[in-house]
C-alpha cells in the first residue's frame, strides 16, 4: 500500500512540475516507512506541491528554516497518510509564497519563520506575529544579543541600582 | 448583551501563560482570540550550541509530561544520520519507557478533567491510581518525571527479572482501578453533563487543520504515528488505534482512557517478551554530515524532529514540532458556541502544553 501511494505521488510530481526543475530521492527505513526528499529549483513550485498534498488529503507537519551562506533555506515537511514528503526550497530573494491558503495546517509555522528569520511571506491570510511581541524586530534569531542586554541587567545589581537612583530623582 | 472577557496571560485557572480574548453574547462564546508567546525561551537556538550528548539532557527538559518522547525522537534522528543500529532489546525497552509515560500523562489529563467539571473526589481517585505509575517510574528510572531512558544507540537502563516482576505486579494493581475509573468517567451524570456535546471538533476540520493525537482520534481521524509509520518496536508490538466519532470532550476523554488500557497491554507484552541482547551498541558514535526527519507518537500526538548535521559535534540545525502546536488552532473551532464555563474544560481536552509549543 505504501508503495502504491509512493508511485502515485511520484507520478503526480512528474506531471505537475517542469522537467529538470527538481531533484527527487527516496529513503526507506528498516520498518518500511517511505520518505521522499524533493528539491525545487524554482521557489514558485511550492504552490503546486501544496496543491498536490491537498489533493491527496495530506497536511503540512512543519516547515524548517535555516541560514545557508547568505540566504535562507526552507524545508517543508508534508504528510500524506503517514508518508513524509520533505521539500527543500532555497530563497535567494528572501521571499516565499504562502501555502496557507491551500493548506490551513501551515498557518502557524509560516508565521513563525517570518518572525524568527525575517523571511517575507506573500499572500498569508493572517500574517500577525505568532510568539514575539510587535516591539521586537523580525529576524531576531539570527542576531547576536549579549546576555547582559537580553536580561536588561536583571541578573546583577545594575537593575536595583537603577531603580534606586530613579526613585530618589522622583522624590526631588 | 455583548461583553468582552480577557483570560490570562497569567490567571489562576490556567496552568501556563496564555491570553484568551473572549467575545460573549449572553452566556455563549461568540468568538475567541488567542495570543501566545509568553514562554518563548529560544531552546531551539540553544540546542544548536550544545553537542549531541548534551542535547539528550536539553531535549528531555523541553516538556515535562511528554519528556521521554523528545530525547527518544531526537536520538532516532541522530541514529538515522549516523546509520547506527539499535538492538532489539533496546527498542523494546524504549517502548516500555514510552508507554509508561503515556499512561501517566493521560491519567494526569483525565484527573484534570474531573477537577474542572467539579468532581473532586474523582480527581483525587484518578491521581491516586496514577501514583502507581509514578512509583514505577521512580523505582525503575529513579525519577518521577524525567526518566532519562534514551541515549545514542540504545537505552541507559536494563530490566532484570525482579524489576519485570515488580512492574507486572504494580500493573496488576492498576488495571482494576482503571476499569473502575473508566466506568465512572464514561457513565457518571456530572461528567456526562459537562462533556457530552461540548467543544465539538468535526472530522473535516480536524483533517483541514492537521490535528494530531487523541484530539484527532476523538474526531475519527487516525494519524497515530505508531500505526501509520511504525518506529522502534511498534512494528512488532502493535498498538490498537482507539477512534471515536463524536469529536466532543467526552469522545477525547474516552480515547485517552482506552489508550491507557492499551498501553498497559503494550507494557506487559513488551516486558514479558524482552529479546536478549545489549542495551547500547556504540559508546561514542561518530556523527557524519547529513539530514534526517523522525517522528514519534507522544501522549498528545505526533512529535517530529528535523536534524541537520555538518560532521561537527553539534547540530547545524535542529527543529521540532510538538502536537499542541497543531492542536491549538482547533480551539477556534471548538470554543465558539459553548458556554463561558466550558472554556476551561475544552481547553483542557486538547491536553495543552504551552512551554513545549513555544520552546
């Protein structure tokens, strides 16, 4: 059954994407679980893949973002009835089309990479912040932040000295 | 009359910080908005500063109730990249640890349900029965929550005959109590009045939102990883997938109780058929460059780990997603149309874990 599903998905990928615009490899573990690894050369093709997963009744499990040299890479982990389809997309212009209009399950994870890595998201129905407050800049995960600054002096006597000095100022 | 009610971010009725904005019409909830991010700690970034052995310790501390699943799924990803084979015995022992955690986690959530519907004697009775599992954990693994059972290429513990006998004896003690409790939870008037038809999640919405775990199975969606993509010893120790069709709080509660029963069966089956062999195959394995994705079924649902390595001692990128991350959006479907007093009961029915969702 897993083999039939894999064959069907592979033939659909072949039909919906331009030839030579992707690399596909498969991985089978000792329990017979199949994972497909797909690398897209054109970032626009992710919408075709999302539609394919939707047509098979699948869902988006999670999307991983990471920095490679000077650009970001996204790895979409999509599930079709227990079979994982991992899709790698390199973003050379730091922009990506949202797949949430097609797959609702991608809603949170797209908002998360938007705020953590500062990747521009095109066409998300609700592009609000997920975890971080509006006052924190996007792409914060890639920045260097000294501990003393991050904790605002809360771990040392600095904060109390600051409060103490301000208190006396107010009194005057 | 329309009113707006805020609950949280820090509220006595909430176990962890989360901010609900509820629009009420009379007594009925019209709309709910949720704001998260109060316990975001950047653990994902921290994991990339630690080596593969240190991350065993770190991942176990991401969540308390499904603590065993995090290192479990993480080591499977490392083993996949390094091509390490795990002995059959170690795989069986991993299942034992995991199922013990599942029983304890489900029973905790169920006792919270009894607490929220106001049946306090039922809550204490459930917690007392759960204490048997806590005793097992403390006696075998030396700790009531973090069992530290997994390590690279195997497990850190072994069971001798005396220990097996002890677990079997305690499970013998637990099972009749579980049967009795199941009867009360399934048929008690107070429990039924507060759970039947409350917080309904239709099957179509569960599929659309990618809901996982008992929350999905309560709506008739089977995406149990143990069944769909077996790992460790789940190809031999097959779980019975418990499905309910109603999609309400009662259905999710029934799924959890049936899983408790099934997990007791699995633990018994695993420890009475333990294969011979060593529990660890390699002391200090070399981790080459590569990438892998592994999944496991945590008590709350599907847990996934993505790991990318570059041949050094530390992960180049590690990403994980806990079940609550997906199940959260289901609350937007479940809560509207219910009474304000039911919000806490519905919230509890997805078995939320905020600190591991936000990491």
